[in-house]
């Protein structure tokens, strides 16, 4: 369903993604694991149309995403929880959840339906709904960011380092929410990045290892040398 064909991208003329090729099927949880600076966030941003590709294509159900403007990703059912969760502080959590669907032009009934599914998958959000987006702890904010990605992400959900910094109890709740999501929406494709693969609690069906902007062949050992990109952009 999501295919990377020889994907390469630069940031300020330095190669950050190199010849990425992968095919992520429907109904799968895919982890992308790599050290800091490996290119995980850049890969997700490329899917979201937030950076320009130098070469290659990203296909979504066979359709080249190059022809879809970045704001059009939501209409395709692609939800994204960025690494830096951003809740609008002047809106309630419920308004924060509803907003992306409203911007994408969903009807009220469709937004209500998405909210019901989201609360079913992440029941911890129920009590947070009336609270201000500014009044959440780091862990609660991660749950809310997951919820917001689910509101839009009916086909594909991209989660950037969701387990980073979560207390163990919340990490367990988060992985339980992902398993519930997989059982409620079995055809959904989920991509989760992590610097530390052991935080993922084996929630994934498959792990892709990324190093210096390139995917390693399956079972290839991960080098212990530091990323040249970290040195280039301290
Ligand atoms: N705005 C930017 N300007 C310059 N370089 C950047 C920029 N964004 C990313 N990079 C560089 O691109 C490379 C990949 O960054 P990216 O954020 O994708 O890594 P990451 O795997 O998500 O790292 P982390 O685990 O720290 O989140 C890094 O070397 C980074 O320094
Ligand atoms: Mg990152």
C-alpha cells in the first residue's frame, strides 16, 4: 500500500535519505528504527509532502504522492503524529482532535464517528476532552497526539518516536492502544519510528533499520560509528 521507490532527499544540499526502497503492506505495523540523525523524521516528512524529494517516488495505493499537495494527505486518510507534539493551547483537547477533520472538510457526522473510534482505541482521552490543550503532561500529550493522528488516519498512521520519554505505565497503555487499533481497523498501515527499538515492546510486525539515511538489508548489523549528519549539523 505504501511504496518507496529509490527515494532520495537532501536537506541544505546534504543527502539525508538515500535510495530508500520498501513496500509496506495494508494491515501491518512497521517500525523504523535508527539512531539520532538517521533520517526517521525526514522519511515521515517526505510521506507528508513536507520536504522535496531529489529522486524517486512514494506511491500510496499505486498513486504517486508527488501529485498530491501536502494538505491533500489528510483527505487520503493519512494521519501524522509529529515528534514534537503540537496541541493548540487555546483550544480544548476535543477541539484539537476535531480540528484536522474539520479542515479536511469532513461532515459533523463523520467527525463524530472518527471521535468515537478514537475514544474506543484511546479511552484515556475521554477525561481529557474538556481540558485545555496547554494543560497536558508530556505523556498525556503523546496520547492526545496519537488520538489526533487517528482522527484523520483511516488508511495510514505515521507516529514519530511516540515511546520516547513515556513512563513505563503509559508506554504499556500506548502499545495496548496500538493493538486495539489494529484489531478495530485491521487494514490500517501503521509506521512507528524509534531511536531505541527496545522501547517498542514488540508491537510491530516488521522492523526496518535506517542508518545514515539508508535502509539496511534485513538482518544486517547496525554499525556503531556515529552518523556523519550529526557532525554536519550539530
Ligand atoms: N532543518 C534541518 N536543517 C539541517 N539539517 C537537518 C534539518 N532537519 C534534519 N536535518 C539533518 O538531517 C538528518 C536526518 O534528520 P532527522 O531529523 O530525519 O533524523 P531522526 O532519525 O529523526 O533523528 P532523531 O532520532 O534525533 O529524531 C540529520 O543529520 C539532521 O541533522
Ligand atoms: Mg526524528
